[in-house]
C-alpha cells in the first residue's frame, strides 16, 4: 500500500491528490505558502474546485519537505514553463529533485507528471536524484512518467473520464502502481518507455496549437481579403473530413509553452520544427490584431462620452486563470494608453480582481456603455443581459 | 432543361459527365486528343473507371469547341497547377475562357469547378469572358463556382456520397441549376458568394496538408531522437482529441498545389501564410529523407549480388496517377545513380509503365531480391506474397 505525496498542487496536482486521498494516505506538498493556507481553508483561487470539493479531500497539506519523508510514492506535478527567450525552464523540476533527494529512501517510487521534452526524466531528473541521494535509480528507487492531461475548465474530461499513460520501466511494484493510478484515469495505458510518453504528451498539445493556429491563419487571410470567415468555415465544414477548430486567442500554460519544449530538443538535434513554430508565431500574433481591432473601433466611437470596458480576461473560456492570457495582455496594452478603459472578468477570484483594479460588481459594470468581450465565458451573456443601454463588440 | 458541356475530362470532369449524362444531354470536351480517343474506346488510363463504368456514359466526346456551341450549361474542370516557382498557373483556365467566349451566347451558364484562390472566378475568368465575348456577366450570361471535392482512389466519397457547394449569385435558373447539381452531390449547399466558396475549397486541402505535415514533422523528430514513432502515435491517440494522421509522401494535384494558391493571394495582400507554407516545406522534405533511408539501406546490403526494386510509384495509395508523385521522384533519383534498380507499380496503365521502363509482370518481379515499398497500394501485399525468397522494406 502506498503512502502518496503529491508535489505541486496546481491544476494538475490538486485533482490527483483529491482522487488518491479517497483510497490512500496522502500528503499534499507545495512551496507556495499562500496556496497551502488557502487549501487548508478549502479555497481554490483557480475556481476549479469549490468548498465542497475541497472538503472531500482527506489529506495533510504542507510546505515542508521533511514532513513527507514517510511517503513511498511521490507524484510530481510542478510547472514547466519557458523563459522569456522561450527556452524550457526546468527550475521547478530541479528544485523538486533536489528536495526529494534529501528524503529519498530505498524502494521509493517517483512519478513525474509535468510536461517536458523527451529525455528530461532520464537525463535531467534521475541524474539529479542519483547524484544528490547517492542512490541508484532502477535498483534503490524507481522513476516513472505519467503525462498529465488536465484540461482546465473542461468538466467533461476530468481525470476519471480520460485515459492516462503511465510509463514505468521497472518490475518493482508495477501492478500496485497501475492499480493506484487507476484512481487517476478511466484506463491506464502502461508502457515501458518514458521518452515515448514524454513526446506523446507534447505532440498532443502541439497538434491542437497548430490546428488553432491554422484556423487563425485562415481568419487573418479572410479579414484581409474582406471575406466573411464564419461563412467560409460553414462551407468548408460541409466536407466530410474538415476539422472545425475555432480562431481565437491561445493562452495558458500548455499550448503557448509545450511547442517550445519539442522545438528546443529538436533544434539541439538539428531538426527544424517549422510547422510547430509557425503555429506559435501565428497564434501569438493574434493579440496585436485583436488589439488593433479594438483600438480602431474605439476611434469610431465618440470616446469623450462613452465609458468602455473590456470583459473576459482569463486565458480561455470558463477558466479563471490569467497566466499567459492574451486577453489580459490586450487589456493591459489598451489600459496603458487609456486608464479610463477598465477590465472585468466574472470568473476571477475577487481578491485577485481587486488587486488588479478590475471592476468586480454588476453595479459598477452597469455604469459602462461599450463592452468589448474577449474571453467569452458561458456566464458572460447572462451578465451582459442585465446591463441596459449597452453596445457589445466581439473582436474575435 | 440544360444541355451540359463538361470541359476537362480528368479526375473531376469525368465523374461529373458520367452523373449528368444519366439525366441530361451532355457533351464531354477535352483538348487532349489521346484522352478523348481513349474515352471513346472506354479506356480510363487513371483506372478510376473501368470499361463498364465508361460504357454507362451516354455522351458525345469532342476536342472541338465549336461542337459544344449548342450547350447552355458549361462546367469547367480543368487543372490549375503551379509553375516551377510555385506561382498559380491559370493558363488552362485562361484557355478555356477564351474558347468559351467564342461560342458564348445569351443566357448561358458557366460553373467553374477548378480549385483557385479567392477572386479568380470574378477577377480573372469573368473578365476574360466579358472582354472576349462582349457580353455582360449577370445580365447576358451567368457564372457560378462549385469547388470539386473528388478524392482519387476513394470509393467511399464518390460524388453521390458527399456534399457539394454551389456558389451562384444570380436568380436566373437558380432552381434548375440546383436540381441539376443534385446529380453531383448528396446535398447541394447553395450560397451567393463565389469568393467564400473559392477559399473554402483551398482551406480544406491546406488543413489536410498541414496536418500530414505536422505528423511528418513529429516523425522526423522521433527518427532523429531514436524514438519509436508508431508507439508514440499509439500513446498520443489515447487522448480523446488526438487526430491520427499518418506520416507519408504527399503528392498529387491538390495538396502540393492548393497551399500555394492561398499563399499567392495572401502575399499579394500582405498576409503571411506561415503555417501553410511550413506544411509544404516539411512535406516536400520527406522525399529526400526517404531517399536517404533507402540509399543507406542499400549500402548495408551486399549490392553486387542483390537485385533491388522500388514498388509503388504513384502519388498515393490505390491511385494510378504519377503526377507530383514523391515516390516517383525518389525512384527517379535513385535510378539515375543506379540503373539496375528498377521500378514497379501494379496500378499503372501498362502502356505508361512500359514507356517508363518499369517492370510490368509478376514473372519479371520474381527475379528481384530486395523490395522497397513506397506507395503501399492495398493490392501490394498479395502481389508480394507470390514472390519467394525476398526481403521487403517499408522506408516510411
């Protein structure tokens, strides 16, 4: 029987902890004191879990690595972002490996869930763990990789409804591990090859990023040629194999990041990921297009008499997360030029919203005349219905 | 009641002619004398239609434009390739418009089926037709656009099983035209906007080209990193929204061509089609990769004693067409370096195969020892089964 420690309690770690805690003794570890305090108080500022969900989690929360030393299964779900120069930032992984090394003991199992390029688990993580702990992987302790497939805001594809890959190239407690992981997925796809699982994860996200990018590319062309994009997509969708992706602002911590992970290791090996990077380039360029569209629209409105607000600032529909949000980027740029133009997102945690000086109440909202909707949350239309005498624009 | 003339009797025109001839008086026109002779003899060298199929077509075939002057509906299905510099080659369309102008009369309807970039029908075709005929489109004669969706080698998606867009911005005989076109599709999607229909067609093909390109990009990366590509795709396919495209050699007269049409008009309007062109670049680069793979393999075999053959030379599976075939390109390059390495394609018309000095009989085939299969036609495995003491390689 495992005693499991989930390291990193964000979008990925928290649902893992929740599911595991139903059957196993668990500890939830995060370096972020505020996060741990909140979780103890049953608050999830990302709004993925409500108070009830959180009160179901029967676990211990801690920020001290020493407190998890009695665990024998470590599941690592820390962020793997990119630096400003788009190179992989493995500092959280490095930090975790260093910390685990201190408490690592014989027969411990560590499963990494963070998205990485192929080779990171073996060449980077295991390397640190072995060096620092003086133990041998595959003999003293055992490492596996199970790429997370959490889709924030998507209630349909929660852990229990989706297949989960588990790469574990060892015999030690393989069956037990698979059984434990069966709490974390509909079906566990067991494989021996960590690299295959690592690259499988990044290409899933790149494929989505490129397909949205391509639709954005078509959108840009149609805009320039004065062709009605929606009509075009409806016509094309009458073909049996057309893939109906939607144009939009791609943000968050997966699609704008993962392509650079694959590109990094490919470049190191002299392969060019042309399509992957072209996808990123087009998707990133959408922010300035939408910004221009809004500014052009504002020019046409008699701005002296109109109060303008930009609504929907998180990185995608029905998600409260502002990380890598192009909507937020657009708002910030416009707000810099004109402080009277305000921002609003109905999903944001009120503390965060207030800190960012966003509008937070419907009362305040009703004082505005012109509403630009960027991230169009499901709840948005019912909120806007309550505002009288308004003009609404959807720049994308 | 229309008397219809189908202009251009290739992959697109011939099935249109076949279906229309069941209900309407028709003429089949092509400038290629050999093609017309063959069709009169019920021979289709592309092997899309057999003798029975062709004998069902009750029509008149001609190479003389004067012979079609009694028709009042012209359906144009001529090729729209690219020049060597990848710029759109509209010479066939130009030629057709010039010819139709000579016989054009009041109330004639012309529907273009050829794939073009948005604007060609209005700005190029109608322009020629009006200038040369001295008649006015929209008043004296009427032009529409209905993009072909013929998928060579695909029996499942024949005309009667697929939806067909018909852009016809006129009232004149609109209902009759829709009724006539209902012989050419499962459902006719009528629209008034020709440009929308033009661009809808190219983006359908670009989306496919880019998605195959992206899978090829992943294939190239996996190859370089020594990761088993098939395993990776199987793992990734366990995600609910992964699109399982196959890597391969993209050829033919659609995917390697249409992206350049959209890119041409986009560039003219200062929009960059980065993803579209990156897709082309990766897909084209596959030929040299596969060529290298074959040459490397050959180096390892004791070549002095082995007879080598390259099988499957058409541009895609289960199609007899050699146009823009990367398999043929690879064979030609290898054959230039070593004349003893022969080529074979079981689907090719025997005349064409003999002219190209390919192997044409199973008897000859059985003299070879090493078989490289490029375009892997369905029939290939049963043919290769008959050859004893052979080695087969599938370089992709």
